[in-house]
């Protein structure tokens, strides 16, 4: 196609594979040929503008449902219900209810209902307004729709309390969404409860199709007072970047910093000066590895005193497929109606995956687990290495135990050991058996395991191996 632009247009159109051409020359912009093209173009644009809101509204609804299903699959004990979704031509309205009703939240939820007498569980209501036409994104950026969500809390009796602020989202064509949560300062107060917050500013990007999720921002200070008990939370900062693997779980990085927490229960004060957590994980050659570093700074416990805690744990070479099955089974058991019974009967369901995990080998390294108590420092270091079984070798626990190696080093202050002895008479046997030996103001244990033999503080101690 050749185009010359001046007062008149001259265009030559060539058909692929053919030297024949159709000349369209001397077509004045106001001439009949140009008017036909303009009419067709304008009609197509008009149809697109008129039909896109309804199409995008339907697609936006589907993508919201995908996001809800994906979020619910990631939330242990969290359920999300769609209470309404009214799709309009240019805009739609939806309401969703978030409940903490399963897994680790079950017992707390039941206690709450019993204590308050409310007929329902407390829940978070999310009301969303979607604009999806004629131009879905007001900023002209590509996307299915823009959404503004507002929040309110239902304590379980239907008397909702509005939360200031909003979540603004852009739903993209591929189902992903970019969201900005901006909560303004506010407070709620009634006869027994006062809740004050100073806001939040978080940015999220998620894709339910790929499972990718990033989040970054700050949740600012909050204060809760209930019947003479107060809880002060000095905010937190989060930076999360996760990618969902083909095995169903996510890998990536997490960095979180939590400010001070203080709970005053009629003069009995529990407090934490702060917490930090850094975690990373990745899959390489079908094997999962990662590291978690957690630090808790000055946790003050009534009648005990100040406690510091630090942990640095690394895991390597875990078979990702087996790990995924085992992890899913544990989560399902924890969310069961009777978690204790479900966990007790879990092993037969995952036995094959556990054996595969050990057969393919892995390593766990606790580089540092330190607990600083008023009486002194309790420290633990441990390494466990399970090598991969030879190709074609049938699995056996004796084979795993004979090939594995491990070491553990423990240090306990004498004062803590003496305190434990007064609480449990059997603790004293640890010294008599040579498991703990004195080292200055501490008792220590240095143990190594290899080829079915454990060596504790230089003394060999054979251990029975099943099947041998």
C-alpha cells in the first residue's frame, strides 16, 4: 500500500501473492469513496462503544468470581460469599461477605458467638461499584472495568458499621487486577467497645489465572478497648511477591515488619516491641527450597518477664510434587469439622507421598533458634540431611535411617534447667544419662547421628531401627 498525503489522496492496494492492484486515485476527502470508508468505520466504532459495556460487564463479573475463588482457596478458614451482583449496561453493583469460620478460626468464632449472643459470625461486607463502559478505564488504560469497593463490618447482629476509605481496582482483560487500598482514619464506639484506626495504604496486583500476587504498603496504628481491656497495635509494613507454581502452592518473597503491640488487661500488661519476618522460596528442577528468618523483639509476659526470639530456618531439595499433596492434605484436615480426628487419621492418606519425599531426599537446617529469657539464653542448632535413594531402590525406612545424617546442639542455662526440674522430675534423668553436661553456667548437648548410630557428647548410643 502506497499513500501520498497532500490536498488529495493517492492509494494503491496490492493483494498478497498477486501483482494485480486496485488503484484508488484522486479521491477527495469529501468524495463518495472516502465517505463509504468513514461510514463503515464510524458504524464499527459505534457498535463497539454501544456493545462493550454489556460484554465487559459480563466479563468483569466472571473475573471477579475468579478472583474470589482464588482468594478463598488461599485463605485457611476464610469463606467469601457473593450476596448480590446486579449487572447494568454501563455499571454494575456487587456485594460480597467475608467470614472467618473454619480452620484455625473455628474455635474463636464459636467463642465469639457464645460471648456476644449474636446469631451470626462477625463478617466484613464489601460493596463494589463497577464502571465498564463506554470507556471502562477512565484513565484510558486498557482493562475490563474500574471498580471502587467500600467496606463495613457486621458484628453478627446485622447492625453494620461503615469503615472509612475505599479499594480502587482496575480489572484487566486477562483477569488480573491492580488495586489500591486507602483507608482513612476513623473510629467506632458503642457502650462496651471502642475501636480506633489511623488508616492503611496498600497496593495489590493479583492474577487468579496464574496465581501471581504482589502486595506492598502499610497498615497504620490501631487501638481497641473492650470492657476495660485495651489493645494497641502500632502498625505494620508488608512487601509480598509470589508466583503460583504448577503444583498449586506459591513461591516468592515476603518481608514484613510489625510495630509494637500492647495488651493491658486490668493492669496485667503483655507487650511486644516489634517483629520482623523475611521469607523466600523457589522451585528449581522440580525441587523446592527456601529460607525463613523471624525475629521477635522484647515480648514482655506477666510473671515471666522479657523474652526475645530469633529463628533462621532453611530447607533444600524438597520434592515439590509430594510436598504439594502433603501440604494440601494438612490444610484440608485443619479445615475439617473435627480437625483433631482428621489429623490423627491423615497418615494413611499421605503415606505414599511421605515415602516419596524421603526417597528423593531433602535437607533442613536450623542455623539459629535462640530464646532469650530473663534467666539466660536457650539456643538450638540442628541440621538434617536425607540423601536421595539410589535409582530403582525400593523404599524402606531402615534404608532412609541408615543413609541419613543429622546433628543437634543445645545450650540451656542452669537456672532454667533447675526450674524445669522442679516442674518435671524426669528432667533430672537427662544429666544422669549424659544427655546434658555442664559447661560453665549452662548445660549443653552436642549430638551427631549417622548410619544408625547417635553420638551424644562424645558417647556413642546405638538406637533401634525398625526392620533390622
